[in-house]
C-alpha cells in the first residue's frame, strides 16, 4: 500500500471496525462475553443478540447526542461537520450496564395492600 491516501482510508476503516468490536465486547459483559456452548445454533444466536444489543446502545447514544446538538444549535452554538466527525457513538462513560437500583427508596410513601395510611 504505497498510496498514502489509500493507507489512511484503510487505517481509518480498520480503526472503526476495531472500535465497534471493542464496544460490542464491552456491551456483552455477562459470562465475560464468551459463548459457553459448542452448538452452532446457540453460537449464531449469541452473535445475533450481541449485534442487536450493540446496535441498540449505539442508536440510543446517537439519539442522545443529537438531542444535545439540537439544544446547542438552538442556543446559538455553531455546529460544524468536522466537529461531528470526531464524536464516536461508542461511548461507555455514561452508560450503566447494570441498571439503576434504588432499593427501598422506590417504596417510600407507598402503602401495603390492605392497610390504611397510618399502618405503615
């Protein structure tokens, strides 16, 4: 690959694919991302689910980014295409893979069935 432009494009495409694969591995944290079954049907199911999950997280992240960009544009900020080119959809910093568990805080003020307000 003696052509510098072709080399840059190839490197950029390779980096993009590697970023996607790393993000996909981050998304499938359960079982350390390993397929524990030698059944080809189960392996295919695992790959399809992993791809669906990764694509859904990327889609959601992209929607969130677009909402923020629209807000910034409405406030008068100038959004340039070269700025958008460096915003990766493979962000892990603000994603809680384990969900949110508030514990007893969800139940404050709730009444148990069959009890009046004063019975706790």
